[in-house]
C-alpha cells in the first residue's frame, strides 16, 4: 500500500503535460481569434518546482516504506534464529540434549532476544503511523473534509495506543502489555545504573589514554624483547627443546612490551 501511494505522490514531482498542452491550445486559439476568451489573453503556466507539501509527504512515505522493509528483514532473521534455537535432530543422551537446550535458553536471556523480536511490531506500528501522517498531509492539500476524517482516525489510534501503554506501566497485571510499557517500567532501574556506566566509560578512556602514552616506548621495548627472545630461543634450540623455545619467546615479548 505504501509503495502504491509513493507512486501516486511521485506524479506531483513531474510536470503536468495535459495542463501544459491545454494551455498551449488556448494560446493558439487566442492567436487566431482574440475574442475567443473574452479578450483576455491566456498564459502558459510556468512550473516553479515541486510544492513543499508534496516533498514532505514523499519524505514521510519513503521513511514508512524503509521501516517496513527493515521490519521484513528482522522477521526473516528472527525465523532463522528461532530455527537455530530449536533443532529437533540433536544427537546424544538426554543429559546432553538438555544441556544444549539450556545453553540456548541462557543465550536467549543474556542477549535479550525477546526484546529484539518485540521491536518487530513496534517498527510496523511506526510505519503505519507514518503512513497515516503522510496520507493526512496529502489529502489536506486537496480537501480538508476528507483529510479531517483521516486525521481523526489516526489521532484515535495514537491516543488508544498511549492509553494502553500507560495502563501497562501502571499495572503489571494489565493484559494490554506492550514493549513500550516494559521499556518505561525499566527506566528507573536504568537511571540507577548511570553512575556505573559513567565509571566504566571513564575507566575505558583512561585505559585508552594510557595505551597511547605507551606507544612511543613500544619500539624500544620491542627491540629489547627480540634480543632477549633470540637469546632464549638459541639456548633452547641448543638443548633441542623446540616447544620451550616458542614459549620463552611469547613470555619475553609479553613481559617487555606490555610491561607498565
């Protein structure tokens, strides 16, 4: 539906050939008979570009169409993920199969799989809202009465959605739960974690700063590490212990390059 509406609105970006043809015919008739239009000379309309309302409508429609495509991609990926999480041809004992399913279940919980899948209806609802807004804006340029009907229905849908979100936040036992209600319900917990997040960011920045400060010392440390590694490697080779030779090289490089 959105793609068909985009094609209809896209015609507003092209010049109206029928209107220009009719204007040229009127000019020709006026040239042959100046009294045909009551003495008033007809003019050829000059196109000044696409009207700004049509540009706005087209932008909203394209956004709605892109969100719909993104939701379709997420739906296909979600089906693939669920097929991977619920295989029926697992071999092994009952204990091994139970451990496998438990690992999958733990992964779903740790990676917030349910929140990712619940974003699919949110994207579809957003695309529907954008389509309603675009349709209202488009019809408003032609007939405000028809546009008022679309605006009223769209507004009712938005108010109803806000009502069920508020009801879901106010009561956990409310059957009209939505992902938005779950998100708003967890905002206080998220705000309480802000100090820990800020501390983690500061610690990460401090670690990156220390790493860049140690960059000028890396060439000197690298040369010293290779010198010591070569001596250990040569000694180990002379003792015919090749495994120990490679171990000592790794230990020496780690000790002299990454030492603080």
